[in-house]
C-alpha cells in the first residue's frame, strides 16, 4: 500500500470543498467588474437571435398559407370597423402582393384600386389557428451527451438565459378555429446538461429562467407601454384590433422602448402583411385602402431591419442544410462514459502474510449507440474496453469482498458488451429482448440510489442486492407492466456464454439461466419491491452471488475430486469440482425518500441452494445492507453516500458454512465538477474478510474520475 496515495485520498474531500469555496469567492469578486460587459453582450446576442427568427418569417412569401401551425398563435376573432368593399378584379391585383413589396409597388397598388372601392356593411375578419413556426437560433449551440447505466434517463436538457419574443399570428380566410397564443423562447446559450445519475435526480443542469406563457391581446390599450401619442399607436390599433395579428407579453406590455422592439415589431409587420394578403385573395373578407397605406408606412420604417433579417436567414438555412447532409444518423445517438481509476489496498490479503498490492491506475471506456425508430423504443449497442484492478485475485487480496464496482482485466480489448431492444406494448407494458449483456438489474428495478457503477457505489457489493440481481444473465427477454404506482416484471435470462452454444447442456434452456419475477410499489416518498429469482448453474459454471461475498457463498458445494492416478494407482486430488446447483433467491428492497436530498434504504437477500449432482446437499445464504444517500451535499449535483452491510454468507449447510461474520463499511463523496465530469474519492473496509475473524481487515481506497459525453 502506498501511504502517500492513502493520505491524499483521505484529505481529497477537504481539498475539493476548499476549491469550491475559493472558486465561488473569485467569481463573486469578478462579478461587479464584468456586469456591464455581460449586459452589452447579452443585448447583442439577443438582437442577432431575434433577427434570425424574424428573418424566417420575412423570407417566406406572404401569399402562401403557413404550413406548420406549431408555435405562434392567433388571437380570437374581433369585430372590425366599417370598411370599403374590394371588388373581384381588384382582389386579383392585390392578391399578387409579395411580402417584399417595395414602397413604389405598394403605392401603385393603392392608385390602381382606389377609384373602384365602395363602402360596405361592417363585417368581422375570420381568425384561424394556422401560424408559422419560428426557427431557433443555433449559432452557439453545443452537442449534448447522454446517459449512463440507469435510464437515464440522459437524460432532459435545461436551457439557461431565455428571451421572450412576442408571438405573431396569421389568419387564413378559410378557417374559423382559434388557437390559444403561446410564448416563443430563444435560448442565448444552450449548455446541454447530461451528467451521471444524481441521487435522487440529476440537478447539475442549470435551471431555465422562468417566463410566463403568452397572453392574448384583443385591444391595443392592453399594451401599457405604448402611448396614444406615439406614431406606432394608430398602426398597432389597426393591426391588433382589426386583424388580430400581434400578441403582446403576458404582463400586458409591448415593450417598444427597448432596442429589440424594432426586430419584434418587424416580425409583426411581416405577419400582418402575410395575413392581409391572404384576406385580399379570399372571398368574403375585406381590406381597406387605409390599411394598405399603414402597411406601406411600416415597411418604410423597418426596411433596413427586414433586409438584414433576410440575409441572416439565408445563411442560417445554408448551415442547417449542411448539418443535415453530414449528420451521423437520423435515428442513432452516441453516449459515452470514460472512467479513470487510481486505487490501492491496505492490509494483508486472505491467506497472505503481507500487503501484496501497490497503487495502480486503471480505466474503463463505454460507447453506447442509442437507436430509436419510433421515438418510444430503444436499440442499445454498447462497446467496452476495461483494464482495472481485480482485487479478488490470489495475487491481490484473495477475496471477492474487496472487488471494485467496475473492475475487469480484459486486456484493453474492445468487446460488444450489450445488445438489446426495448419497446412498448400498448400503454402499460414494456418488453426487453436481447442476445447479449441484458442484465437482471436492467429488466427489474433494484430500488437503490447507488446502482450505477460509474457514478454510484465504488464497491461491487454496494451496488445492488446480489441474491436476486446477480447470476447467470445476458440473453433473453422480459415483460414489465406499469399500473400506476404498481409495477410487475417477469423475465428469463440465459448465460452469455451458453445462449449461443448449440452443444448439449448449453443453449438458452439447457445451460445456466435466471428466471426473475418482481412486484414493486413506487411512489414519491417510498419505493418497495419484492423480487424472486430462480437460478440454475450447470456443472463447472457455478457462481451463485455473481462474484460478491465469500467464496463459499458463490460455490457452496465446491469440493476437491479425489481420483486414482492411472500410472501409480494411488489416490490424488484433482481440480475443484463444481456440481450443478439450483437456488431459490428472495429479496426485499426498500428506499425511503422524505426529500430530494435525503434517501435511506437497503435490502435483504435470502438464498436456498440445492446440489443437483454428486449428492443431495442444501445450503442457506444470506446478505443485507443499509444505504444512505445525501444529494447536493455541499454543492448542487454532489453526492455523499454510505453503505453498511453483511456480504453474502453461508449460514447453514450440509457441507460447510462460514463460521464468523464479515462487515462491509463504505463511504464515498462524488464531486460534480460540471455536467460532464465528476470526481469521486472513496474508501471501504472489509472487517473479518471471508467471514473469518482470523483474517485481518482489508481497506480499499479509490479515486474515480468519470467523464460522461
């Protein structure tokens, strides 16, 4: 054991906490000096984004009806003042007006139609739900990563720094339905937040600034910051009260005294041009010469803004087309995780006279290809390379109890680690099916906040209940019914190595397998699940607890074979015999969540094993644990976790049993550096390893850095 590493590991939480305090103080000191610069930058950025959105509206021909009634909404129909009638001949001339109509062209239209206009009875223009969809500014958007072992759930991205834009409405003459007005939000920055699974939720993403929904404006007097003496008042009154083509902010203001209102107002002008052009080209809807004059004046005032927006939209459309042409896939996303691990043990290993380990530096890399064909299904393909210390080896500590949560010594080979497909059946059922890497804790909920090997518990025992969630697994199927707070799961998984093997005693049904059933109650403050797993392990492939607990708990009927030497005729021991074993495993898991930042729970596992060949022996195996999770401890996104328990132990057996009791005590602190990086120092101690008080305690120290992308 390297004592220098051990000392650094013990003081690392204090160093991380001190760094957070110093960083916060530095940021606070710099804030006053940079406040004015930030305001100017925000204003410039917002102006450019608004320009891009409005430019999309301007770039489209007004004569064409909007195709996607998504974001912008119309006001309800309002009564119109008495208006002159436009005859059919003049209607055809006016219908040809495009949104880019110049001042000269609009003046020509007025002169052409002016001599033939007659007065008509009052009538109300018809409002509808068709509207154009704004194009979000994407100048500085960054790609976001996605999820880890839990359904991560990835994943959800919060957007910081949003600017509200008044929605604009357009009214096709042939429709009478009214769509409620909604707000339009443009993100100044898009720091997509992913991060690992934060207990109980992932809070590291920055919260969006609150903003109310758009409210419908039926009278220009509701826009409180527009004065009757302003030149725009008459234009707004004509546009809003006659044609319902502008919607204000939820506080009843138009905010015309801000720099952005020229672009906001330009959006309204374009929308009204679009709406009035459609009214001119329809039957039974009337437009006055005065309204055309108002539009001409507004076009003159905002000619520069409209021209600028058109150029910016052209550039944005070109960039969007390039991204679509070069994207990796329309159905698949890449989510990855990389772990750097520095670890060591302190204390003599089982059967050893001194400490055989040294400080080591390992890693694990996972690349997940997440494919969805319908938006509700998921095809998961995972590639993995891992080379991390295996402390259960005889050259290390000699016991499974010291294993890390993510250990493996596959020699840095990239292998296919997972391949399965998940899809819904109806509204309440979900099916998993896969030939590789489909695990028991994926088809059923382990009911623990520490199930992630990359961001949860640092020990193999502390991750989940080994009695029901470890065993033969990898290939098979499951069905889960979600009935509100109740959830029921049934699944069958064959061993990874046996499922594709056609030899006798192998395959899906003749080799090692696990059959699971679970009934769980999941609510906001309390989760409870009862799980049963039937396991069968063929000859030579017995590992009941999945490499957790004592050696006897994993192979309760292990024995030496005494055979006769064919040359000497004398009896001699041969390699250990692993007779086929079946077991009934029962587990109860509970997690109490009185608040988002505090969770306390645990599990109990009971196993009844039976020897199937070479005897009729029975064995009883038990394990239990208590977990405590403190989320956002010291900083948002951090996690302080503790695990205390008894690893799997043979309490009764016809062959051999564990005489004493081992205890597992674990503590770790995950420091969330940002949405993508976390640093976790942790320590756990095994008292009386292998349930033998003659063995000295084993300490394991770990510094885990997890990169999620």
